[in-house]
C-alpha cells in the first residue's frame, strides 16, 4: 500500500466541454480506517456520461460534485485494511469510491463482488449500474412485449448494448442507432440486434421507415437531440419512450429539446425519465437476472478498458464525448 493517495478533484464548473483546467490533481496521505470502516484500493473506475451532469451546479436527481471535491465515480476495488465486521481484507467490492487510488468507506452503498464469476470491469458494466439501468429502464418503463419493435440509441455503448440484448431475450425486434460503421457492425454481429442505423452516415428518418415500417413501440434514448426527434416521428400507437440520457447535449451551452414532442399526443405515447438509483432496493433482483443471462450465454458484455491511473481520468472521460468507446468505458487504476 502506498502512503500517498492520488486524486482528481473538480477545480471549476465546465462551460461546454470539460477542459484540463477544470481538474485539480492532488496527492494526500492515504487514510486509515476507523471503527466500522475499511480501506479500499481502487482498481477500476467507471467512466460514465452522467459525470458531465454531476459537474454542473443546480438541482438534479443527485447533488452536484462541489468545487474542490474528489470527482464522483463508481469503482471496483479490493479491501486492504478493515475494522468493519462485514468486510474482510481481500474482499473485492463495488461502490462510489471516486477518482482516487484509495478510499475509506463505512460500507454504505458498497457491495461485494466475485472476480471468479466475472472480470472486475464487468461489475461496472453489464453486471453493474450500466446493466441495471438497461434492465429496469427497459423492463419497468419500456414494458416491451414479444414481437414489438424496440429502438435503442447509443446502441454500442454500455447501457444501449445491454438494452438491445435484453429486448432480444424478451422476443422483440431490435434496431440500434450508433455512430460509424464499426459500431453498427458490432451492434449486429456481436450483440445480435436485427439492424443498425449509422447516424453519422445515414438519414435516420429514412432508415427508420425501412427498418420499422409499422412504427416504434419502445424507444430507449441515450443521446437526445436530432436522433430523438427522428424517432419521435416513427412512434407507434401507445409507444413508450424511455429517457435515460442525452449525451449529444451534455456539453452544449444551449441544449436542444425535442421539437417533435406532439407525436406523443398523436400516438397516445408516453415519455418517461429514469434514474437507476430509484431501483436501489431491487438491485439484487436485477444483478441476479443479468448474471443468469450472462452465464447462459444470452447476454454478452464488452468493456473498453483504458490503463493509465487516475491522472488519465480527464482525457479518458473525453473519449465518451468523442464517441471513441465500444461498450463500457473503464479506467484501470491498478492490478
């Protein structure tokens, strides 16, 4: 164990895309656990689009990261010292440990994970918050039925790739929207979607008319913007739109709202926002089902793991907004 804990703290609230000056790289002594606490060595960090929203001031579904605070991040790690009866040295755990090398925890919101069952990065992806977001968002809010058409944007990403696979397991026709030929090929060939639309090189509205001639029953939105507007024009009667994210808008100083929202009225459709934290009391249910599907070979997970330590966090985060990741983006901190 190092006596120094390297951290990345929020230095300023970004305007548009985060800049290097929005971060402060700090070294401080590694903390020691008190009674009822344990010390975690952080091994892998979850890199998520939601991080951009957490940097903003103002009311949201979760409090903002404050200036000078360690940047919030989900992570997996290993317990290396413990004075907590429920966590022993050597346990592998998942929790919100932040962008730092070590974290003292009281166990609140921390779960044990088994590296023998799945690689640690998978507990940040298909068996973590990304998978749970896909599971509860699609099943509880999207409510797909066998034979219905499900469209997923951000289909090659951490959440979208799992949404599409669950929809296929449930007997739906699934169309993914992704950026670039390689991602569209991944969506179909690796994740088993029925079709993929390349929003960078295709007319999304025209492609939706071809692939969803009877309309879209469920749309799981991860991107917002023009893609959302295009899908709204193809809704079927009684469609359900799940608003999970809007990565195309997160760095905009003038976010674009849906222009075609009257399609909801015309088609008696609904648009509902979802935040995975609302399902905290059901996480075990979701993980159990996702793990079962994975063990059966029906659910594939893909982690895009970047090495570089906490110092690489700012640049790794920007990979999300440049669309460079395939699957779940993870920053490896230590072995």
